[in-house]
């Protein structure tokens, strides 16, 4: 059944939409001229990735996520940790690309794991054969590569059909390529392509609505449709990408999972659609409000840390350490050693000069942060 958009009780939604929009705009404008913008963005990536698993009922320690991202795990990574790192990578990928990339056809293919496009195949084959194409006419070469990519695609499809025939599997007319996934993990009757197309129809149908209300509808539609079996966290990320695309949050990618932690699950998963929409709008407002407080806290921390730079040599590594500490929820001696290219003892001495707080309470594998 298709997701029903309306009618919407605008009298109940207008106030929360206005408040959420104002809070997001205030935070984005403050970040546009902030000296801690990069640190705030990186910290928000980590916090939102950990919160995405928390919303699903899994616990991922922020310390483990930071160390895993730096390839410095102190214990064997769990399945939940690898999923949180996937969310972290997706957020970084969305923010590193153009603002309209995530919701484009190419962006959705990559983020949802639908496979590489013909353009990517053509580009890879052009790079492989670059040494043979020097001096050739550019238009003729492009046409030749298009034809070659199409031929390779036809050969791959033929081989896939042949394998199915040999295995005694009937090939359906529109059987998706993901049918080869293990049935122990995936439900093969769960047609993700059709569900994604249904969600994209909602995206197109809401194009005339205010950005924040549109995001609330899209996040609710992603959850109700159940687009991807194992990536419910992608919906809020696409909603944050839409806010960035519309210019509401042009200077950052808002972390909606972190805001969802403050909303009771009963409201987020209520049967009444209006209650769910109000919960999402409250999530957006809570995210922006928490972001403003976090930004002010980072500004204060930077001011206090920079006081220790007085009478220091211009070649001192302390300014770089301050940037590293503000860009990560925590740092270890190995991270400081790798980033600043100093010895382990030198890293410990730099941490001691800034008088950072040790936050693990351990004697070994210690970590520090600007708390």
C-alpha cells in the first residue's frame, strides 16, 4: 500500500515546523563563521553514528567507535560497531559531496548499495585504457566506451541467466540482482527496489512543502515503507541531506539520530501518523538546540586551551593538538603520536601540557578529551 501523505493538520504542525526551522537556521548561521566548525562537524558525525545504533536498541561506545575509525581497536570489533562505522562513513560521504548528491539517482544507488552505474563502469574502463586512447578523438572514444560498457553489461546478464538455468532456478522477468544474497540474512521477497521507488514518489510529491515538514514526512515514510531491510538509519541521513540541499543547514549535516534519543519510543513509533510527525519535528528541534549548546561548549573549551599557548614557540605542536582534541570526542596517545608525528612519550608530554582530562579511568589504553 502506498504511503499516504495527506491531509495534514497544518494547525498542529505549523508551530513545531516554525520552531524547528528557526533553531536549525540559528545553528547553521553560527557555524558559518565559527572557529570550531570543523571540530563540531566531526564530533557530530561520531555522535550521530553511535546514536543511530542506540535508536535501534544497540549500544556502541563512542570510545570504541573513535578508536575503530582510527584503526586502533583495543578489542575485537563487534557487529554493532561495524554498523555504526558504516553510518559514520555514510555521513562523511554525504557531507563531502555536493549538497544535491545524496538524493540524486547516483547518490541513492551508492548509499543504498544498489550497485555501480554504467557511468562508473565506463569511467573505470576509461581509466584502465587511458594509455591506449592517447591521441584519439574524444567524442569517438566516448561513444566507443559507451558501446563497450553496454556489451559488458549484456554479457554479465547472460552469464547470470546461464548460472540460474544450470542451478535449476527460474529467472523472473524483473528479478533483482540482490536475489543471490543469503536467505539466512535477507528476506528475498522484500523488494527493496520497489520500496525505494515508492519512497522517491513521496520525495517528488512533497517538493512544494516547507523543507522541515518535508523532511519529517520523508523520515516517517522511510520507516513505514521499510525501504531497506538492514539500514533503517539511512532515512534520517537522507532527511539531513535534504535540509542541506535546500539551504536550511548549508554549513553542516544535522544529526537527527542524536535528537531522537530525547524522544520516547512510544511517540516515535506511534500508530497515529500526526503523533509520529510531531515527534520527528521535536527531534529536529532537539537536535538543533543540543547543537547550539555543544557549539558554545566547544568555543569555551578552545578559549581555555588556547590560553596555554602563550609564550610558546611558533613551531609548537600544541595548536595542532588542540585542533585534534576538538575534532574528536576523545584521543589516545597513539592517535596523537600518529597525527602529530611525535614519539609516544612526546605525545604524553603534549597531553600533559594541555592538562586534558582522562576519561576512561584505566591505567592502560587511556584516552583524553576536552570535557
